[in-house]
C-alpha cells in the first residue's frame, strides 16, 4: 500500500477539532466529563492489575514457597494465604472495573443529555442520545488511555530505565506511522495495530538480548515492565482508534455539539474522483483507455453525446469519430454501484449474440472509481419509446428469450424465485392484514390453495424479467433495445406482466406470437401466465409494504381459482359459460 505524506491541513485541523470537542464537553458538563475520564482510568487500571495478579498466583502455585524476587512484605506470608489474598484482590479489582464501567455509561448519558439541552437544536438523528453518549465515552476512553500510557511509561522508567529509552524511540516510530497514515482512516487502523505488535516484539527482543549478555535485572521487574509495556501500547492503540473513529464522524458530531454547524451529507470519496475524471480535459484519454482495455481498439473519441440511462449514479453516452460516425456506447457506474454492475455483466456475458432487446456487448473494464460496460452504438435514435403503446410487444419479445441453461442454473442456485419468497414471515403479515381488513375467509382460502399454486409454478417455463425494462427501452433501426439490465431475474413466464392494463385476451395473443419464436411455450396456458403474474405482484406488494394492494391480489387469485373451478365443472357438465371462459 502506498504511503502519502498528508498535508498540514489534514492533520492539524482534525486534531484541533478533537481538542475543541473535548473543551466543549468540559464546558457543557464539567463534572460529568472529569468523572468520566477518571472512572475510565480507574476501570483500566483495575482491569490490568486484576489480569496481572493471576500470573503471580500461578507462579506461587508452581513453586515450593514464595519466590525471592517477590516483594519483601510477601516473604513471610504462608503460600496458601498469599494465593487466597491475591485471588480475592483480583476478583475485587475486576468488580471495581465493572462498577467503573457502569458509572461511565451513566455519566455519559447525563453528559450527553446536558449537551443536547444546551445545543438548542432539533433532533436530527433517530438515535441522537445514543450517539452523543457514545461520543462522550469515546473521548473519555481516548484521554484515559493516553493518561494510562503516560503513567505506564513513567513506571517503566523507574523499574527498567533501559527499556524506557527503547520505548521512547519506539513511540517516535509509532508517531511517524500515525503521521503518514493520518489522512486515510482504514490505512491508519491497519498500520496502527501492526505497529503496536512490532513495538512489543522489539521490547521482548531487547529483554532477550540483555539476558544473552548477562545484564538481566530482577525477573519480577522484567515481568511487570513487559506487562506495563504491553498495556501501554495497547492503550495507545485504543486511544488512536477512538480518536480516529470520532474524527471519522466529524460532520455529524459537529452538528450535534457545536452552534453554527448543521448536518450535511458529506461528499463521498467516489464523487471526488468520479466526476473530475470525466471533465473534457481528461475524458477522452479515459475513454480511450477503457475502449482499448475492453476491445483492443485504439479509439480516440472526437465527440461524446450523453443519453438518459434511466438509472441513478450511472452515465450512458455514445462516442463519435472525426467523421461523426458513432463508434461505441459506454455505460459507466460509480464504484459504489458494484452489485448492479456485476449483475448486468453476468447477464450480458452469458447471452448469445443477437439476443433481442439486448445491445451488443463488447467488453468491460473497472478501476477504483469507475465500472464500465462497452457496447456497439445503438442504430438510430436514443429516444425512449411510448411504453404504453408498445409494452405488450416488448413483453412478448422478452418471453422469446430462452435463458441459457447454465445461466438459469446459476441463478436458481443463487437467488430464490419471487414465489419462493412467499415464506412464513410474509404469510404471517398477510394473515394479520386479513384480520384487520375482515378478510380471514379469503386468506384461509388462499392458504389452502398455496401448495398447489407453488407446485404449478415449479413446472412453469422460465423467462427473463427486468422490472426496469419499460423505462429503459429505446426504439432503434434494429428494433427495441434496453440499456438497463442491472435488475434482471429468471422467473416463471408471466411474472411482471401488467394485468391491470392488459388482460387475458392480450396475453393469449402475445403468448401465441411468442410461441412461434420459442416452441416450448406452446404448452403454456393463459392461466399459467395469469397465476405467475398474480403471485409476482402479491410478493412485490408485500415487499414494498403496499398492504391494500396485497389483499386485493389475494382476492383476485381466489376469484381466478373459483372461475377456473366453475369452468371445469361446466366443461364436465357439457356447458361452457362465456364469462368463465373469458376469465382465463
């Protein structure tokens, strides 16, 4: 990973802001702030000693008596009594640690409540009290950790001066690491822990070297010094992480604690890199590089024409050569839209060339900021069509695409189909909704038929679906082409069909036309399509929390099943009511 020297602004301003935050907390709630820091310090000291004492107990239990390097006042005490006393002290210290932690939490709530009242601002976060309390605790933890580390260094200086000099040099090295990683939070956290481990190993190596040269001091002093060193370095790591975490929420915390600061959405790092790279002074070089990576073509665009992609955070444009001929259509996602890019790439790279509704895919390229898909340019206008007039024909064309077996198998092993998402949780919502609406009988009827419905859907023909299809289709010289396949799925035929607009007669016509291009659809009935469309709409309504629509769909499914039953009964009796025949 590359180290970059941070600017003075990136180090000084956050540090000054953190000090201002501590001063603000002290002014708003002085008693609580001081007591939080003190209680945190007591908690840390008690925890360290409670964890140190068991080591002494093990040493006592493994020997015949009290070791000579133990303090003099322990030499005359019986071993069992000493073990019992040290064990009791360790437990009491741990209880003190737990009590201090509870005091810190309580003081944090009191201090944050005072700060909230003094800020005279509206609540801007749903968990605002919790956030402010966490800030108090983190700042206190950072300050207490620094105080603990300082006292530990003083203690090591008295006990083991040589190691103290090594620690001073090591801390200078640690400061250098912090300086060069201060402007990158993830990089700082990574090297922060690594530096702490290396410094501790250096101290252990120093002790071993002294032992090899016969200069080892009292073993107990060495043990205490190593433990203090370990805890000191650990506390510094904790302090650094707490400071970095608080600074990482700087905009949010400033809006909560400081007057004159309002909550703004921070400009994302991807924005800072994504848009400047598309400036006219840099765009052509970038596009040339992308096209070369995707197609091996040395294309330098003379002109770039932007189109409506129909997607958020996605740009779509065509490049032209010097003669004004369209050369490539490029689609670029911001890096935070990676899942959509991967989904679209998986489909485009799996479909055979010439698949209807899909532009001819040439290749892809990605970097830290951009995710690219490269296509042949669309022949003709990029203007979106009037989807109301052409929706049936477009859906019919979509049915003719037989998903490749490998792609369909991968999808089915990765994602549940829409009707498979009608699980116990969704059915429980539907049951309660039916109770509230007085439709318990309708729900019970639907529940009885659900196993048969799912069994019927299992045997349905599979087609591609794309719920953004109608909003991204363009009429070109070669027919209809969709420029957005990021939300594709494999579902039973009929899924996503707009029943409220186009009924059974329309389905029958389109199904017959599609079967000419895809013979395996000849066995599909209108009832199969209607059933898949109903269940698809039901699950979609439940997932989008359109409760009334979900109940309407349940009633429609029951009506369809009742009409089918009446139709079958009439057929068995030799009568065929026209109304029942038209229902499917």
